[in-house]
């Protein structure tokens, strides 16, 4: 089965965040976490943007096929002078940079979809892709794992400090009901929809604090 044929399974794989920061923000900043095990999440991909002098980590993603990376549609940056790439095998490293030669965006204005597939070259044949769930056998998820390279430090006032860690960080969070845990600014958010999963854990967080976070 091709990677494109798996699209109907993707929302369950993507929406593993309590915050309404989109799913791939979960790959950016993880607080109160631990270093991922050496053989864990080998399919993790870092989406980067570079020009002649600067280098930015945009989002995380998952290798779902030797040629395709799953990430979020809002991560696509098409700016003059900049190049987007996929850093495959970043965990445990050393990894390699793959060119992005095509992208397929699945996005709408209702907030239900924020999915993108990136085709990479050359293909990655050494790393086993993540196993996608089957629609006919959806798992009951009580605890999920989030991961990322973002800074995990906070100051004395518990404000999050930006940063980038060389090693992939992991944390576990419990799946919760979305509605009772929404942020006071929830009126600005597009709720509800059937593609959203929420999670919450004391002293664990994923996105920068903003009015778009629960």
C-alpha cells in the first residue's frame, strides 16, 4: 500500500496534543522530559529551513514511507532564498539531510485538517517507518508519548526559555477530554471537531504559552 493510501489514518497519528498548538509543535519544545532511548522513535524527522547564513528548525515529522515524511501543513515555508530540507535519522544520529522534492498539503479553514506529506530524495531505506494505525482497529489511547528537540528549561517564574537540545527528548502525557480543559481564549479556536485528541500532564508541556494554547 502506498503512503498516499494511508491518508485516512493520519489524523489519529497527528493529533496527539492537548494544546491547540498544532500537532507538529509537539516536536519543537518539550518541558520536563527526558532523553529518548537510543532505539526509540528512529522514524523522527526534523524539518529545517536554511539560507546562506541561517539555519532554522521548523517542525518535526515522521517517516511513514521510504520516500514520504508526515508533518503539518502549516510548517510549509515557501520564501525566496530559503530551502526546506528533511533531517532524516537525526535520532540517535548522525543522520543526513534529504532534499524535499514534492509536497502534498491537506488543509482547510475549519481546523479539522492540517496535514502535509513531504517527498524526500534520496529515499530512506535503512530506517523503519512508523507503523500507521488501522481505521478498523483504532486503539484506545490512555497514555501517549511526545518528542522534540526544543529547550526544556523554565525560569524562576516558570516562563519557558527557548533553546535547542542536540538529543531528542521524550515525555509521556495522559489523554483527557478536550472541552473541560480548554484555555479561556477558546473562543478564538475552531472547536469541536472529530479529529482532535487532547492530552495533559502535570509539569509537562509542549508549546510556547499563548492564547492558542489550552
